[in-house]
C-alpha cells in the first residue's frame, strides 16, 4: 500500500510539473503509516423526555417521585481510541466515559470497551488476546448470532459497545475458483468473578468458533458457542450483493436448551425450557437518487408472548396499588430489579420489523442527511417512529437532532414505556 501511494504521488506530481513546470519535493513521512495512532470523539447530548404518567413502566420507576410531565438529561461523553503497531504486534485501547446530569443528580462512569494485543506473524494467521468485540452477524439493527457481543440498541445501532475478554485466533486461506476464501476463528472466553462476570454462570471456560466462507460471491459464516456459562448455541449468517445497489442478508441462531425466565402470576420467578430458534432477514437498497433503505425482520424465539407481558404489567399494577395502600414498595423494587431485565430489553417480545430510510444531501444541501427510522412490534401492534436530521457543517463536527414518538394501546410494549416522546440533540467532535 505504501508503494502504491508513492507511485500515485509521483504520477500526480509529474503531471502537475508538465503543466506548471515547477519543482516539487516529496515528504515520505506524510505517506508512511504512523506507529502510534490516537483518536476518538467528544460529545454533548441533551435529552428531553416526555413522560407517560399512565404507563406501568413509569409507575415502576417513578412510583415514589413526582417528576411532572417531562424530565431533562444532559449527557457528556468522551470516547478515546488508541493504537500502537510495531512489526507483527498491534495494541489497541478504547475507553468510554459518560457523565450524566439527570433527575437523580450527577453520575459518572468510565468503561474499558477494548484493550487487546494482536500478533500477526503472517497474512494468514493472527492471534488476539484481551478485551474486544467479535462483531458477529450481518444484521444492522439486531444480531441473533452475536453470541458473545452485547446487544445493539436498534434506535442507534452504530454506537460503540463494550467487548468481552477473549483469546481468539484467525487463520485465513485463499483458493482459486468459486470458493475463494476460508477463515477459521476459534476462541476461548473465561467467565469468573472479575472476568466477563456478566456474561453468564461463573467459573467456566467457554469455547466456540466461527468459519467464514466466500462462496459464489456470498459471505457465509457458521458459528457455535459452548462451555457452561450459557446454553450451547449454533448459528449461520449470510450476505450477498444481488447488484451493486441491492444487498440481502440473514442470520439464524439455534439454542436447543434455551431457558427463559418468566415472572409468574404469584410474583415468583419460573423458567421455561425449550428449543429456541431466532432468525433475521434483511435488505439494503440504494436508489439512484442516493436514498438508502434498510428493512429487517426479527423473529425472537426467546421473546415473551402478549400474555406473558400482560401478566408482568398486571403484577406492576398490583404492586403499585399495594404501595399506595400500605407504603410497602418491596414488590415494586423486586419487579424493577434483575428478575425483570429481560422484560425491559430493546426487543423483549417475539416479532419485529425494523426500517430505516435516509436521503443523502437532498435539495443539494451539502453534508445533510435526513432519515426516518421505525420499529414495529407485530405481536401487539405497537411501534415507534424516529425522524432524524444529521448535518456535518465542518470537518470532524457532527450535529444530530432526532425525536422518537411511541404508539401503542394499553398493555402493549411501546404503549407501556415510561415515556411517549423523546427529543434528543447530539453534537459530536471527532479528533
């Protein structure tokens, strides 16, 4: 790559010299890759949240507070990304710091997102050890086969996420013909008190792997995870460009011994055990007018049914009435704790449609991209819509404004969220 860059510079200068007959000098340091690299961004993100005081999740969170019709948050964020490469060694470090001013006061949290060492003795082989994201899956909003990575936020899928501590290998082999590439990626993932402790059951050395194929111009991955911290699982994904502007992708995950935690009608936590199938199908299409369209359908076999969600809301109802009558909030605290985390995730139910439509530089407005994102819950017919405006007025500065509006009847997922509208502005400076 350095040789190609040097040749390009020489040709460009030669052509310029023929027309201007001027002398130029070449600074090789400008095209040499630096050993140490440092970057990241600083962000300010104020948020105004319109509360739905009649929803059950509002009563679960604010039962002992009176925050009025809206609350404001002020978020300050700094993501730092550093790397050092020397010979066959590469060290990467990524940290994220959040400072938030909300109704509950100031809070601060610094998280180590990635910190790993990579050794690449040849093009065909490299080893990574440390904390990193594996980035499995072809989906944009969801990734059922991302067995190791933390789940994305479908309202902002491109956010940086925290990785896991792993030891992984990559072996790459190329071939002539229809099968052009194979990459083998085995890994070890330890789970102990202070290592990946949130991943699953402690005191297990988990293992798994991925096999990547480029076959008939189609990207295909086969993957699995086992080891004891989580039930064994197996996955498949693919991606193919039908044409230069039309791509299809999909994922399938199978968990033969899935165990879903369910809060029973009597308030106790039970478990349902069954074979779980999760899959995703999606398309990406770019029109001639630079409109990008994403559609993705998610079937979440581990999600809750309408009846299970309604039972959860009913428990909140009874616990809230009990609190009003007796002042005892123990049941509300239980329902807002770890037992109900799965009920309050980004996709707690079973069938979802995601779409995103964005238009690059409409009406010849440079560096301006408006978009519309929607998430539709087929199970209970509730949904969210998010219009968004993105503008880059100068290099490295990104300004974004978006508003999320929730629609749904009583007892539905989006109808029972703690808010029914959310207005957000983001100013982000990259360096």
